[in-house]
């Protein structure tokens, strides 16, 4: 799956994202609403990751769907 498809199916993808990044709240995932950069930023905040690491995680996550 690519990011455009994930964005279009965000309500379904959100559940899988919640499983992967359990520290993210439903509100934070709703705020991201399929926006890759928003999701990367939330992961950086919650997990203290570098931007490149968070981007890689998001890309791998979406590719695995």
C-alpha cells in the first residue's frame, strides 16, 4: 500500500497505527488524519525519534499494510 491509499483509508489504517504506536492517542491519530508529516511529527514527539527514523518507520508501516 502506498501513502495515498493509506490516506484514503485512514479510518481502517488508524487501527493498525494504534497497534504499532500504542502511545499515540486516538485524538493524535485523528489529528494526523492521514497526513504523513503529521504522523511522523507525532511519532517523533511521543517516542523521541529522529525525523529520519520516524519517516522510515511510517514508510515501512504503510508498505506492510
